[in-house]
């Protein structure tokens, strides 16, 4: 059984694909709506991030502005926060929410949050195996098809193990992102960056973003299930 149009297990992917589309649509809608709503303090994303970092003893963590939309990230390997132009210079509820989320990652790093440390340690490995797993799986099936079952099984099994690492990475990423969002809402409220009636909007932006990580995990699990089903038939 080969991957492709003749692979019946591809049906399993349909719910995951639909969920991914739904999650992406929800993010766009939440961001589009709350990027048009100014927070009543008039604070920009850059100012909010700086306030949160300084309040948590991270005055030495720089904030750099980068191009793009929703390209915001915190790099724990360099202790630097990157905010997109739309986040850094906007005073919208969406902007301060996203900035606070990235600040949440910085707080995780400062406090040695276990899941973040594990995720960072996995990145080099995942970068290697994520690109190699599918070619090995396909080559393994082709070798089996040509009659060399032992070699084909070995290649396929290596590909399976590599893909398990990818699934584990997505599994670890989810609690990291959810925890960063919880920290973000807490900081936004404690520091008075947003008012109580603005918390709902902030939560909607961050929960929509979190759903994309749920979708990524679901898709990786479904693909692993497909791989194991195919493996069982060969």
C-alpha cells in the first residue's frame, strides 16, 4: 500500500484538515476584529511587552520589531523577543494580547518552565527528522514493493520513529502555548494593561491562536495513525 490517491487511509485526514481550516479562520476573525478595537489605556504592544518584562525582572531582554503579520515570537536561545510591526506599534486589544503572550514565553524561560526547556531541546532534532521521515516512509514502502522486505521494513520503521518525534514535539508545544496564554491574561490584568471588560477580547484572540496548535497536534496524530495502518498492511 503506497501513499497517494490510492491510499484509503487519507480519509482519516479529512476531519483534521477541516479542523485546521476552522482554526485558521477563527484566528483571522478574532485578530481582524480585535485589531480594530483600541485598548482604553492606549498602550501599544511594544509598551505592554516592555512593562511585563520589566515587572518580571527581565529588563535585559530586548524587543526587536520584525516585518510581517502575526510573526511574533520569543527566542529562548537568544533571550530576545520579536514583535511584528502590527503588534509593536498598535494599541489594539489584539496587539497587547499577542505581546503579552510572547512575554509569557519569556517568563517561562526565566522561571525554567520544564515543557519549554524540553521543547527547545527538541528543536534541532525535530528540524532534522521532520524533513527525513516522509521520504524514508515512502522509500521503505517502495523497497518492500520491489521485494526487499527486510531493508524496506527497516527504512519504514526508522521513518515511523522519526515521525513519533514530530508528534511528541507537537504534544509538548500545546501546554507551552496554553501556559503562555494563561500567564499573558494574568499579567494583562495584574498590571492594569487592559480593563476587566477587555479581558474577554484578549481571551478570544489567544484561545483562537491556541486552537491552531491543537489542530497541528491532531493532524500529526492522524498521520501517525495512517502510517501505522499502512505499516500493518505491509
